């Protein structure tokens, strides 16, 4: 089966301005699936826009299946930045007869694009599609570090049996899936009053990372090391405050500001390790003057800008581009090793595998902050080191 079988072509008559695109517009620069499906030759494209027109499992937010074309109307009228983009828009994945058919289609498309070295940018649709995005990595047989930007944990309290994959419970499917390809899960921006305290205990027990919105109020750059650890990202537009992104039936008063969301997506683009990203739950039915559509377009623009500004300092080669720092813990309990990139000034922490050297490597590298190094210099073990060590056990 060809990838073209999954997609509906774009109706650019409704998306293209009456006067046409300027030569600097992304709509002029991108390769668009209108009449013929694009030839996805390896090395020809870097990024692929994928719309998914399915909202049957978007709890309380019916209508977000229409999001992709409303996004495109704004995105393709943005001017290209200081980069030469190689973007292809494959069109919209048709909703299957069953939701499971849509999941299979998205999983297959993401798998094949990642194999080709093309990064899928998914525009949903409900956030339950994150499960299909994750399943692509099973086909690739890759361990996954998943980062979700959301104001709550999408975990059901109904128990393990018979859980339906919905936008408010898809994490159950990911956490319980066998074989398990999930190495780490991180949530950015949860709000405590939306979260069951038992869920927070589950996160702690699994040594997962859950970060409250308030952690980033003073400095959004604190999200960068968390994002840099992700191999895939799922962004719920409901994580943005309603005054900045009201086009969501579940929008709430508090959340990230629009400019913070753009910085988060730029950090995501700069992540050398990231191979897919999805934006979910934008509902055009609730949009005022297209403001949320434009914000989403700007978020993706910043993602593209970040992508073309990658420093390519991961994996950490050549060694000449990095500085090694060592810190001794109190009472001679051990030594910690940190690595700093000369190109980007970003930090990593070496965490040894508990069982000794593996076939290929002795250490697991974790993105961290300069503050973690300072903690180690003061003789204390950073919490991030300990949680990572436990996951490796």
C-alpha cells in the first residue's frame, strides 16, 4: 500500500489568497499535495505537514477534526524565516471507518516518514491520536522519550481493563502497552487542581517527570532540557490559556502564554533527537477572528525555525566540541560527570548503567541545566540523576 492511499489532496482554492502567495510565503516555498501525491525521495524533504481529520475520541471537543485546513490558511501566508525550508504537505489523513483504522493509518505514515528521515508535523484532531503517533515507534523498534504539553494527565481512573483510547485516557494505553518501548514520560504545564493526587503518585513511582505550570512562570527556558530529551512530543492546545488560545471547548483561564508556547516549540525544533511532533485539540468552531489558528501557525513556524537552527551537538561527537566537568559528592560517595557543548552552551549529565557496561555504551546521557551542575559541585546529588538511575535499573 502506498502512503498516497491514506491522504486526501488539499483544496488550495480555499486556502490560497485571492492574489496568490508572495514568493517569500511558506505556501509558495512548500510542496503541496494538490493533484499528484509528492514524490518522497530520500533527502528531498525535511519536514512533512500531516492533517488528521478525526475527532471521534476528542472528549467534549467535537469539531477539532476541521483544524488542519484552518491552520494551513494561516500558516502558508507566513513569510519564510532566515532558513531555506524543505517542507512537504501530504494533505489530510482520511478518517477510517473505525477510529482504529485512523490510528493504523497515522502509525504507518509516521513510521515510513521517520524511516525516510522526514520529521512528521501532525495537526489533529483529538489528542488521542498521540497513541497512534507513539505506536509508530513500535514499528521502528525504538525506545521513546515522550513529552506531553498539557494542563492535566490524560489517565483514566477506571482501572486497566477495557480502557477506551480517548483524548482523556490515551496515556493508559501507552503506559500499559506491551512490548514496552516507553523509556521516559514528561508532562509540561500540568495544573494541580486538574490532576488526581493518585496520578501524581503514579508518576513518582514510575520515576516520570511531571512539571507544574508554576515552575515556568518566571523562566520558560526551564522547559528546554525537558524538551531536549524528547524523541516525540504531543502538544494539547488546551495547555495555553484561553485568552491566548480560546479555540478549544475545554479551554481554561490559566495556562502558557502564546509567546511561551512559541518558545516551547522552537526548543522542540532545535532538539536533535526529536523525530515527530503533534499538535492537537484546536477547534475552529470556537475561534475568534482566527486568532488560535494564527497562534498555532506561529507555533509551527517557530518549530520550523528551531529545526533549521539545530546545533547538531547530539550525539556528543566530535569530542573536541565538548567540555567535560567533574564534581565530587559529599563524603566521597562518588563523582558525577557533566558535558557542556561549546557550540550551544547546553549541558548533559552522565548516568551510569547500574548493571555495568552495555554492549555499546557505559553511560546514559540526560539533558540538564547548569543548576544541576552547581548542585553537584555543592556535593548534592541532583534529583534528575537519581530518577534516571532508577529508570535504568
